[in-house]
């Protein structure tokens, strides 16, 4: 599952090429250079097939700074473009690369020798790229330097994250619960710091929409069928599990209504406030867990308990990796073996090898997903602190997922990390976010750009 609907990014390759700077200098012809670049871009497109959502646009050749003062050319460059891939194609291209970085778009500068596409030629950015990169950093432009294909992919992931984040519209259904209100970043601060827009929707308004939703619509039926047919087991319920599952999907559809209405890219909800409101009305337990699982699976970061810091962490990690995230409570720490357990009830189905449908905390009421991760998977775990001062980041390996007889949330996963004592000393809050894969480098770079200190475990 990839976050293509929110992380779609259009990359415009610009070839900075001076055909003749000095009469005695031997340099490939413009046609040869263009062919070399096209071959590299074809190679890059093949690599990007695993990075769904990144689209390479038609390349444009710029032969001098004067070209960039042709406003029709500038319009071609920036139109429908999210990120510039400024390719250093030879001697004297510094001024062009610098002016490209001044056009206001996030920019990746790629060195000339990378165009040869052979591994032994990677790692040589060229003096032009180094000069331009240094100058654009001095100007505080959002710029990355890439000296090989893996470096380029990392840069694109980082810029994708920053680009989506700065345009994000977030819905909070209800305000943060009283027990976490004092430990998470205020809404106004997040908006000023990140440029995001956060909309508060009262839980009563969400419940009004929830009451109107019918599971019989096509989207509801398809979701219901998929979950039941994909589940390995359905646990024993004190009520009709179909009804419990239906109500979870009805909430998902109600939340989708507001997501479409406000063009939102991420959501969070005061979970226990919602549960309490429904219980007072109908005397049944209806947790929002299924809804949050489904939203994450289709590319919408969705955090529990109106924890906006966990949501921002989830957005950063999902936008970098292109994958849904799991968030939960660190419920168990074995300092001798460096084993950390994280538990919650909102795991996305697409990131586990199998799952059961169970009741909320095994009460017999309300449906949640109990997922089982694959052992041996590399994962990245993180949480940003209040006021976004720092982020604790750890890499680890899943060692166990079937943890039974624990009075914890449904999905329980144990991860071996390098130094659990350091993690315990550095922790900045409860909820932590987990994504599959090693994304430490990219997360650190994004944190640096956002002014967040990285604490790496």
C-alpha cells in the first residue's frame, strides 16, 4: 500500500548545459548530452516504479541564465511542477543552477557523472553542483544534493514529505482529551511552525453524520466484505460481530464525508470522547479503531486520541516511506534484552501478514483489528516532542508479534532495538509511530529542515 493519493509529486528535470564556455574545452554536444540525460531518466523511471506517486515530467534544456529570463520558459518550468531536478550537465552551469533554485520550488541538484549510470561513476557531483548547492543553502533555499541514484531517491522522498506536509489540511474530531491536553503541542503553534491548517469539528457534528450513514452503500459493502474475507479468525463477541463491524465502517464513511468536504489530508479523533458520546446515546461500545485502520490503509494518516504530535510524526513517516503507519503505547520494556513492545487497536491491514477481528480490549463489544506482523522485519519508530523541539527515532527488528494473555490493546508487537535504556531515558511522550523499513536518514534530514533536533537510538 502506497500513499499515492496524497503523496503524488511531479518532478521537472532541468538540464543545465553550456555548450561552449571555452574554445579549447572538449565537451559532449548538446544532442549527445540530451540523449545521455534521457537515458538516465528512463533508468530513473524504472527505479521509481517502486516509488508510486513520483512522476517525471518532460525534461527542459537551459543553456544560460539568460534563458531563464524568458518568462514563457519559466512558466513551462514551474507549471504543474512540485520539485525541480536540476541536472548539472557540465562546465559553467553554476549560475543556471543557482537561478533555478531561486524559482521557489524545492530543488534537487544532480551531478554530471551520475548520468553515466554505472555504479563506479556515481559519487562525483562536479564543482558546478557543489558551488550552486553551497550558495543556495546560504540563501536558505530548500535544496538537496544528490550524487547517485540512492541519494536521489532519498532526496525525493524527503522533499515529497516536506511538500505534502506544508500543504496539509488536518481535521481534529474533538479536542485533545484532558489527560493529554497539557503534554501535546497547541494547535496554533503547529499551524505557525509547519504552515498546516487544522480544523476542529465537534464530536457531536461527527456523530450526526455517523447516524445518517448507511452501510448499504457500495463503499461500505465493499469494505465490510474485504475485512471479513481477509480475516484469519473472528473472535467471540457478546453481540453480533457484523453489527459491531458495520458501525466501525459507518464511522469510517462519516469521517470520509468530512475529509472530502474540507479536502483534508490527515485526521485525528478524541477516541474516548467519541466512545463516551455513543455509549451515553446507545449504551454500546463503539471505538473508532476500525475507521482509523481503514483511513491509514488508503493513504490518510489517522491518529488516535486527538494526539496531534503523534499525527505529525505519522505524517512525516508515512509521507517519507509512502507506507501506512502503526501507532501505539510502549507497554513493555525489557532493558536487558533491549526489547520494546508497542500495543494499540488501529493497525492498518496492509502492513501485517494476517489479522483477526476482535472486540475492543476483549470486552465483547465493538470491533477492532488484531494484527500480526512478520518477524524479522526492519522497522523505524519515532515520536516528536511537544513544541516540535526534538524527535526520538529508533531502528529495530520485529522479534515477536503474537503476544497473548496481555491486558493490552489488540495488536502487540515486540521490537529489538539497539539501546533500550537510551530510548527510555530520551522518551518524549507515550504514543510512538512505527513504519516498516529503515527511514532513519530521511527522517533526520526532514527534522533538520523543520528545525527539529533528532535523538537517534
